[in-house]
C-alpha cells in the first residue's frame, strides 16, 4: 500500500496534512510560551506537542531537513511539485528523474526554489519509467536553468568512477564546466554543504584531487587525494608527475558530408566511396592503415568492400560514374563491428523489470534452452547497440538452472529472423552457457559443490556414450561447441580448471571460457596454461558479492586491473557490457582498457571484437564496418555511417549525438 498513483497521492497528502497540523500546534504552543509573563506562577497546561511519526515531515516543512525524491516520470514529477506548493515545502533534489528533461518548466514551479535533478548520463530502458529517457537530458535541463548532478546508484554504476558519468554528459552536450560541476558544486549545494565542500576556495575544506590529466578524459584517474589536507594514497612519487602545458581540448570533429545523390544514404546505396579517413582497422590479422593527412578511402561496390587505403583509381571511376562520395573531413576512422557477448538479455527481454516485454521469467527447467527461440528483433536496446557500432550480438538464455542454455549470434540491425536484408541469425548455436555461484543456488542446486558436480557429471556422461537428451554436452566434450561458464570466485575457477584437465585426460576436447570472472586474475597463469579464455563483465569491477572480494579496482587503488594481469599472462580476454543499455559504451570501455594497459588502439579493438569472436568460436573477420567522424576512443566522435549489421545499403548518421 499504496498500489496506485492515486493512492500514493492520497498517502502523501494525508501524511503532510497531519504533519502540518502538528507543526501548527507546536507553533501555537511556542507562541503561548512567549506571551506568558516573565515572572509568576503561570505555566502551560499541556506539554510541547510531539509525534515521532511526523518528526521528519515537520522538519521538512520547517526547512530543517533536505527532501530528496526518487522519481522518474513526468506525471510523478508534477505530482510532487503540486504537493510542494500545497504544503509549502522545498525539494532539494529529484533522483534518477530520467523524464525530467521533458518538463523543466514544471520543475521551476516547485515551492521555494528549483530542485536539482540527480540523474544518469546514459542509462535507459531497464524499467518502464526509464524507457523514454534521452542522452540529451542533462544538456536540456541545464539549458533550461535546472541544476544537474550526476549520480552512481552504486553498485548499479560503480561510484569509484562517478566522474565517468560526468564525462559522458560532456560527450552528449553538457558544457565542460557544468559537467565538472555536476559532481562537485551542484551536489554540494543540493546537500546544503556548499559552505564547506564542492569547490576550492579560501575557508573551504581542504578536499582536493590531483588528476593525471583532465578528469573528463577517458581513462583518467587521480594521482593523489587530499581530505582535510591529508594525502590518502600511499607510496606516491610526486617527482613522476607531469605538468600539463594546456588544458584538455575537446575535439570538434567534422560531420559526415553525405552526397546529394539520390538514395546515397539508404538501403539502396550499395556502392560508394568514403574519403577523408585517417585510420582503418579491419581485423587482427591485417596491418592497420594510418594517414596523418587523412587521405585514406574505403570503397564499396554492391555491398562489398573492394578497396581500402589509397584508392585513387576507384575514386576516379566512382566520380566518373556519378556514384556517391562521402567526405569525412580528414578525421574519419573505420573499424569492424564490435561484438556484445555476455550482456544479459540483449534481444530476449526489452525491459528487464517487465516480464511481459520478452522471453519471460527464468525457472528451474531441466531442458536446455536455446536463445534463438526467444529472440526478438527491433527493440530499443537492439537499435541502440546497432547505432553505436555493435553490429553483432551474442546472447544466452537466462535460467535458474546451472545450465543457462545455448547462445545465439545475431545482427543487431536486422528487422526479424526471416529478414532478407541480411543474415539476421549469424549462428544459431554459438556456445553452451552454464553458471556457477551464489546466483544459481536453488532447491535443486543448494550448494556450489552440487553445481560443479552436476556440470562434471553431465560432461562425463556425454563423453562416455551417446545420449539423445545430452546433445549439447556431447558437442561440448567433442570440442564442437564452446562452454562458457559464468563464475567469479577464485576457488570455483580453480576447480573448473581441474575438472577440465581431469576430463581431457579421459579424452574430452573442451573449449572453455569464463564470463564475469572477477577473481580470474588471481590464477591468470593457470588459465593461460589451460587455454581458457575470459570475458570480463564489467571491466572495472567492484566487490558486490562475498565471492568476488578479490576485485582489482585499478588506479589509484591498485596498480593493476584484472584485465591487465590476465592480458600480460597471455590469456585471451574480451570485455562485455554489464547491462544491455551499457552496450553502446563498448568503444569507451575498450579505450579505458587501452589507457590502463598502454596498448595500441588496434589491440583495444580486439578486446571488443575479434578476441570475443575467437573465444566463442565466431569468424574473426569483420561482419560489417563502422565509420566514425573522429577517434572513437575519445569522447566527441560519432558514428557517421554503418555498412552491414543486418541492414543493406549505407546507413548515414544513425545517431544524433
């Protein structure tokens, strides 16, 4: 109770009405006390009115308590603004508020001043209230005069990297200064603590952070943190710090100049030339092409790439025939499709909190499920992934059983599974997915040992003889189907390595990869020796569960990350988005990893492309091309064109940002 918005409105008004009466009674009592003679035997016949149930609400009415409201949609925001005016209380901040950008003028009607909106830069679609959010929200609110703060909702977003939210907001259009203010001065003021914290000034608390470079640049981390003037990070060699001669310049990349030819940016545009390209990376086997002057080209004919690099002959022929020529202004970058492997429910459930929007609620069914059976094309998450250059998705079913099911590889831009516009289903059976750990403890598998025993027994039965109900496990032990195991704990990972070696001595051929794998770095050399790949999810971990305590958070708290240890040990490793809505950040996640590992951009592409393909047994060549108007490993670049991904032709400027 309440179960409706009408009920919610009644409850709020009922409680504030009673708090208002209590406040009035208290004011009357205090007024009577003040009017009493200073000397004499007079006294009030009743004690000061108090009621613990309404103490906090009275504090709000007296502006002694800051009110923060978790609220998403326009009608809920408007209701709280209406209540604030009816009972005359201030609202410090609306939290999450992903719809707030749609009603800034309503927010301005709030009693006593404009509330702050504490929100996210890029989260969307995880529940109905978040489905119509926009990455332009923080910018729109700021331009309307609404204070904007970025929040983490830890552990949904890792609070250690709150500044990453501010950096994304900068990419999406919030100004540089307001992006920094969104994690400093704005929240300090909303908390009522701006007299002490939130900025560097005489008389303020000496809480200062020294950054290695601009805090809004990808992969930047603090060199030292001072609280009350006391350094917090030990063993810092300040002599190694560098001095920046100039502040970070946020690049303004040229927009794609599309030709005026008919159908140049449509499903019918199967031929064309992209010019003004600075870098081309196609796959892990070929050398990347780089031109400082930006004079590289990519030529398409009938949907196929026929030339990359210096293609003067093809350009001349295309110009002579009147074919479309697309100009990227000398800053273009061409990459293969990135892969989403391991982002839960991509293509299976459109809104995670609404079972009716997809495959449904998982159960303990012993049948081995196939993700291809529940795949849905055309949803918002699929579309966002495609527009961000993730043209291939690999998704496994979700189950409460140890065996999750068989994953499917699909083109994110396809219209449906029968679409003639491209290969919608790239591979119907990609890998068998199982899960070991706390999350799949159940009445059937109440312990970790029972989970591992079931996995070992199933594999051994498949190895010993044919079983019509064990076809997937039979394919696994013959090396025909990769086995992806979602697991985090070190000791559970060690046991998996031992089971693999044990079964291989008995004749099995196993291709195993770990998913999530927070503590995998602790046994990196053993994983490399056992040829077990790792898909880290997320890249920047936080110990959210007891069995994932050995998390390497990265600088400045640790010199290494889980990725860096695995990478240096020779483990084939890839990166996955933690949530479906985070898939469109894959290039930024890879860029952060590049900064931490000090690897090339090509190697970083591999972390979200051909490494993942190799781990799950997909072709490592490009399944489509994504063309950017600038460096996709820095904020500011946009996807200018896409070729492939389930659509025919050339799709220009698929995103607004």
